[in-house]
C-alpha cells in the first residue's frame, strides 16, 4: 500500500485463506467452527466496549500492573526513548507491523479485562503486540541503546531483571 502497488489484494487473499483454514481446523478438531479456539463463549468478551474509563484502566493495567503489565519487562523502558528516531528510519513494513501491534493491543484491552485470568504471573495479551512491534524495538535498540554506554547498561540491567521476573513466574506459577 505504501508503495502504491496494485497487488495489495494479495494480502487480503492470504488473510482470508488463513481465516478459512482456522475455521476449518476448529471445526474438524473441536467440532465448532468458531474462532474462539476451544474456549467457551462465556460472554466475557465485549467488543466494542463503550466504557472508556474501563478501557483506560485496562490499558494502564496492561502496561503497569506489577503482576500482568509490560512493566515486568523493564528493558522496554530503555528502548522507549529511541522509538521516535527508529520510526523515522523504519521501512514501511516495520511501521505497518508496529501499528498493527498497537491496534491489536488496544482492541484486546477494549474486549477483555487486562488481568487475563487467575493465579498466574506475567502477561498474556501483550505477547502478540510485542511480536508485531519487535522489528521497531530492534531498530530502537540499534539507533538509541547501542550508541550510548549508559543506555546499554540500563538496557542489559532491564533484560536481566526481565529474565529474573519471568523465571520466578515460571517456577512459581500459581503463587499469586
């Protein structure tokens, strides 16, 4: 789309084929063609949710909750200041992926409570958004973190803390 080529419809065909395969797979495997992936339809999903205050609380929880938020990955804080510079030099596919990741994050937290379930440590709903934003975060590392000694130190400390927190959560999964 950014290159103004007429073959953008190929993306739509690929996405439709993927959705068709998912529906077929769920029907064959689970006996239900719904895209819920085996989860029961309990009515907990509300989209679009017009309660903007709840949506805001979910977004804040998804970012800063000490048991479920992205704050459990503090290396992201070291990458955040470099995102504007990385964005300027990012190719269109990196920008598109990052925008898709942010849109996914916002839609997910509009439809679900940020907590994502009981008695586990760590985040779930942010994983797909992080994967989609990964190329932009890598560019932020290259343009922001790698050029400064203190930035590198803070980044690697953040990585160590992140790994330690995830290891604790993996070894004590239901202690919360």
